[in-house]
């Protein structure tokens, strides 16, 4: 598959699995894929190593995405903790 076919099939911001020797990560493409001369087509992703060959990405099906219900504390805003710079006696 070349970069033009990849871009037609998967728009930017598509979700993929990126498999490494440490396991697999969920990544999102951030830009269209590009043909880099005689080498494999590359695409930019949102995690390190930032540019990967399109053969290294595996599409995530909708059935693989775990739908979670919001927890009991989801309506509470973020917890803001102020640092303690001194002790009060």
C-alpha cells in the first residue's frame, strides 16, 4: 500500500495499534502519510517515535474499543492540590 492509498482509506487522526518489542500502544495519526523516496511510506503519529512506516500500524476495529461507564466521581471537577512550602505550627 502506498501513501496515497493509505490516506484515502484512513484519514488523519485515525486510531491504530503500534506494535513494538515492548508490546503494543494505541496511537493516532496526526498527518497524512508521505512517500519518502524509495523507502516505505511514513506517517506521523502522536507518540514517540513520531514517524513510523505504515506497515507497522494495525487498524483498531470499533469492537476492540472498550466502552466504559463514567464512574461515580466523573461529575466532580479536577482535584487541585496546592504545594505545602512551609509547615504551620
